[in-house]
């Protein structure tokens, strides 16, 4: 226990030994591999090679990042190292698997069979989210005129997450007339979302798919215009676009660039007032904020 605590606090290996998989690095190679080791063999964490990379800032400053290459998840060496880290973690925590299973089961047992969120009314429709105990993700529903009406499932995250190693829902925006749903998903963990549009009366997802969007989008009052924020190569939310539903432009190639933030130290969001009459384009920085108002 003392050795493990030392490892947690200081990253020291100590004398932790158990029969499991160990991670080794072949001399002259960055690629790690797994192997079995004996009980009296010391478990050594995988080492991260340093590869200096210079980064120049817009104001002229410069810094060297020795681990910049780890951002490239398409590099086989990077992915091999991540797998080695995961294997090392499994080896270190190997004798706690039973305890982990017990704790997960206890957490799950405290969940309700079905939990419902607060209800939001948009026009004559009532929207809410339902989380089932045995489902990893929620489903989004609505009822007409009252909560006594028939339930309509408008988006089941479990269906979209099926078969994916990672899944998260980004934006979820219903048009003012309750006929359209704009939603976005990320299946890579990069926080680059794919934007979709669904026709709610038909219960069909359209062919609209716009890649590399951020967390923000809002409908205009005409119920066909969607303003959304797109990310650049540096993951900065700097560009606001306008998309029209129903126009033959499913990938947003011909969407209009409404605004581009020139200051690389700032990012933008698009929201609306509580009345829905105005759209708010907000440019945010560390110590400043600017808001532009557009009649919806």
C-alpha cells in the first residue's frame, strides 16, 4: 500500500510486482509492446519519448513543446503508446478488478429504474429527457399540449451510440415552430461535432451533415435558417455560418459566412434571448466580452 501510494503521489515505481502484462520498449523504437512477467519482476511504466517542436505565437513569442506529437492520433507510435499506458494501468489495478465490479454494481443499484428531467415547453409541445437504468445514454422525448399526451421519442442517443467506441451529444436545438431538430454528435472525443437536422413531423433525419462544428447553433424565427459555429484547424470557434434547410446544400459547402473573429485570443458563441426575438453573437476573451445583436 505504501508503494502504491508513493506511486500515486510521486510517480515512483517502488516494488509493485504481480503476474500480469508488462510494457516494454524495444531499444531504438518508440513502439511499445505487451508481455507476461513473473511475480518477482518489477513493473515499469511506459516512457514517453521527447520530440522537440517549436510553436510560434501570433505576438511573436515562442515555446518548445516536447510532447506536441502526441496530439496526432493517426500516428501508429502514438496509438501504441496509449495502448501501453492502458495496459500498464490495467496491470497496476489488476488486483482491484473485483472491487471495481462491486463498486460499479453498487452505483448502478442506486440509480432509479427511470429518471425524467425537468420539462421545457416550446409552443404547444413539452420536451424532456428520460434516462433508463440499463441504457448508457438518455432518450429525448416530447408530448403535445400536456404531459398526459402520447410520448414521441425524437432522439435516442443509444441508437446513435451503438457500435461507437466513444459518443457524446453536443447541441440539441428545436426550431420555434417545433418542426425541426438540429443536433450534433462527436464519436471521436475530439470535440469536433457533426451537425445533423431532423424533420420532427416525419421523424426522419435529413441528408444534412456539416462537419467540424462546435457546441453552438440557433434557429432564426423563419424556422428554416440555422446559424452555427464552425471550428478552424486550431480548434478555435471563430466562424459563424448561416444554413438554410431545404436548399440543396447538405454539407453546408455553400453556407454563408456571417462573421469571422479576427482575434485569435477570442472565440465566439451564438445564443438567443429568452423571448426568442434576438440572436446574440458573443465574442469572448480572457478579460473581455463583446455582444452583437441580430433580430431573429
